[in-house]
């Protein structure tokens, strides 16, 4: 299989992550009615999906020295299937939370090693384009969920979206086990040998992780609460979900194009500044009556286009020999940011009663991406320190 065939396989399998993640947000209104939750509670349940990453991302990166990438991803996808099944059987908030944590553990393992697989296959060869295509699987799965989960919940019951997403995760896991193969020329750090990262690699990984974390935290805040803004302007829940999903569909294509632009012409930080400005403008536009479609179009076409460009920073931050451990560091920072943002956004909505409140939080997060990108470029250009930090 060529690296592009591998990328296609990984894209289809990684779609399961966004599809399963979106379940809770799509049935949130039903859960408020059925279990008497408030929106801070819904935000907490959304964030619980990310909670395991805070404590397990680093061990997961270390375990990659002993377990193959394929097995780690397969284990993660099956874990997501189990977690979704548990959520569908829940009789209250605790049951939902348990299922979200189990699914989040699975997502953690899968996400780390999906990223590592692509970095291994595309290092030095169109990595921004490849990462752009890979990370678009997340919004692709979310867009599927925004439409599909809302319809399944209304047509049947709130449990069905969790069950359908779990079935997709299971199929994806089997597909990875059957068809994925690693590149032949990959240098490994196997068998318990000491993992070492340079001081420069630590700085680069932390900058890249923080940029990826705030970018995704803003996106998740948008997904969870932007439909409420449109409902406040008179849209039905289904119509609002459909309008907001337009941005996720468009970014699948704009993201790949953005990766190509940066691979060919460079100028990553200029691209980040333009796109984050577009994201903020889209969120401001969203609050104008009748402007939902245009805001979603701008958000997907410009605002979310640099997702793969940001993720490519992770692959560029470290050598292949320390990449599994480095991805553990990367996702520890990412998950910490993602854990706390949804409850804060939900609390803002509860306190203000205005769905535009969480959008202001998202704007601040989007704006933070630009200085983090500048810091990454600064540290990337700094001379290597020579000494290594041993872990």
C-alpha cells in the first residue's frame, strides 16, 4: 500500500473519533429533560471525554515502545465502542459520565497513534497536507453526528446515537487490525531503551500542544453552543444543527487546501493570523439574525482551515525515535485544555442566559493560537542545545 492508501484508511477509521464524541452534544437537550441536567452539567459530560488524557497520555506514549501502533489504535477504537455502549445504557448522569470516560480512554490511545502513524509515513514529504487530511476526519465525523445523531434521537430515542457510533468504532477498529502496515524504513525506540528528548523538542512540543488545544477547545465550544445562538433567532433544533454542520463539512476541503498552501509556499504564521481572524469574524457574525449560514460558511472556509497546519507542528517538533513519547506530552497538554473548556463554556451560558457568551470564550481561544504559532517558529529556529533531557 502507498502512503496515500494508508492515509485514506486512517482517515476513514479516525472519523469514528468525531462521530462518537459528538453524541453527547447532539442529544444534550434530551438529557436536560430526561435527567434534569443543566448546561454546565452537559459541558462537564462533554469534557469528561477528554479527562483520561490528562493522566494517561504520557503513559500511553511510553507504552508505544512495547506495543505496535496498530494494536494501540485498535484497542482505542474498541474502547470507544464499549464506552458508547455504556452511555446508551445509562440511567443518570453518573452512568453517562462513566461511559464518556471509557470512550475517552479509547479515544486517547487512538488519537495519539493515528497522529504518529501519519507523521511516520509523511515525515519530510507533504506532512502539512497529510496532517490536514487526517485531522479533517474529526470534523467529518462530527458533521455526520450533527445531522445523523440529531435525526436518530428525534426519530427513535437518545440512546440510539451512542449505539450507532459504537458500531462504527468497532468496524473501524477491525479495519485497522486487518489493513494497516507501518513504513519499512522507520527508526524505532524499542524494547525499553531510554527515551530522550532535547530541551528544544520539549519547548516545541509544548507550544504545538497548546496551540492545538486552544484551537480545538474553541471549535468544541462552537459545536456545543453555536446551535443555541441560532435557536435564539428562531431556528428549530434540527435546522440549527444543520446550519452549524455546514462549517464542519466545508473545512474538510478547506483544510486540505490550506495544508497544500503551507507545504508549497510556507508562511504558516501568516496563514494562522488570517484564519483566526476569519474564525473570530464568523463568531461575531453568528449573532446577527439571518446570518447563520454565512457565518458557518466563513467559519468552515477560513476559520477552521489551518487545523492540519497546526497539527503538523507536532510532527515537526521531534525526531521519530522519541515521537511516541513526545505525542504523549503533546496530548497531555491538549487534553488538559480540552477537559476544562466545555464546563467553563456551559457555566457562562448558565450564568448569562445568553448563548453568545460561550462564543466570546471561543474567540479568545482562537486568538491565542497566533502567538503560540509565533513562539513555535522562534524555538524551531533556535540552535540545538546539545544536551538531552532524559525521561
